[in-house]
C-alpha cells in the first residue's frame, strides 16, 4: 500500500472527461461520456451508479487503459493517465463484471502470472495469502474450470489485488452470487477499506450502495446527475409516508382525508404520504383522530436510495 503520508488527497480525479464512439455502418455516433468531472477522496468507499448504458463501464475502462478517452484529463493516485500510463494503471485493481479466467490454470498459477504482469518480484508475491483472504486457499491447486461461479468471482477479486493497489474498482462484483457469498465479499471489502484501500463500487443492488458507500455519484446518459455524501443524497426526496394500523378495519379512506395522498394497503394499513417541509406528523395525527380513526400502531417510512435513483434517472412521462 502506498504511504499515506505522501498519498494524494484524491484517489481518482477526472475533469471534463469525454468519450465519443464514432459511427460504424448503421450504428450512429454515440456520446458515451459528456464532460464528466469527478473527485473521489482517498480512503473512501465511493458508489458509481446508473442505469445500463449510462457510461459507467466506459468510465472504468478508460481508467483501466482499455478504452481511449476522446478528451479531458484523468488522474489515478495523482498520476495522469496520459503522462504516466503504466504507473497510474498500476495504482488500481479492477474487478470486472465478466469472469475472465483460463480454465486450465490453477488459482495460484493465475495469481503468480498476474503478479508477473505487474512486475512484482517473486520474493514479494503474496499469492497464497491473497487466496486465503478471499477463502480460496483450499482450492489453490484446483483447475479454474472446477470452481463454482461464486469461487470464480472471488478469484477475480484476488487477481485485482496481486500488486497491492491503493485503489480497487469493483464493477458489479456480486452480480449473480448468493447471499452468503455477497456478505462474505463485503466483509472482505470492509477489511480492505479499513487497511486504507479506496474502494469504487458499481452495483445494481442499491441497498448495498446505501449501506456501504460514503458518497455516491449517479450517472445518466453520460452525465453526472448527482454526486453527494450518501446521507445528503437520501435527503433529496422531501417526503415520508406515515403508516397507521387502525384499531378497526377501514373499508375506504375517510372523506376528510381524501385531500391527502392517502391509501389503504392490502394489509389494511392506512398510508399517508406527505412532504416533510410542508406538514408535520403531529398535524397528520390530529387529522386522523378527527376522522374517527383509532390508532393501533404507527410507523414512518423514509425514501431509500432506490427512490432517489429512480427520481434522477427515470425519463419524464
């Protein structure tokens, strides 16, 4: 791990990053990234979210050296990717969505080979230690083709760590894996983060991003539509839902409450959605009481990241 005393303030910095894919035959020109500017603080767990085709993979592939940018600048661990291509890309490990592994290699052979690509001397390689950390030490001599899908996913994480990068990019790392593996993977990610690794995460499991990420950027149509600390992003939606379990079943919403955004759920609960900046819960409870409804129990529901995500990326009707 890079010495934090000399480490940069930002793990990733991009400014006005653009990528235009030229037209090919009947396929029109595509403006995949439209001037993205982003600063990801060192030591953070940063979420990069967006619908399919939003530009997330293009962004990651530019950092990884797999796609050439059209214009703009990008720095990884303070190193410009144009001026210092090898050093900058050695500062990141990328775990791609696709599982790419030679079926006739063993995990220990694959990690040693990858370490060699990065120029890690044999005396400094930690292939077995990395396999042990991801729970594959007992499979070190098995052929990759004999591993389960979840094991192969963990092997992809191990491959990205062979050169001990200060920045780790996880592109949909838990896609298609079971709950147990997802939990164990996040436990390991948290351990890496505790040791100082900066984590950049893309995921379609929004509850993961909400639980793990310090800050989140949402990309849509090649542009960043939001980039804020997670609590601030969640506070964007100015509403809550008051859910009341009435003492006596309700057949319909009382006439005096129909001016509100009130519905009766299948469970029989009365749900009232309100803007927190306009109405307080105490006022709503007074209206419920005036409607003659006895309250057996009540809870409030707040928006989650999925609600924010949909509000920012959904096309207008």
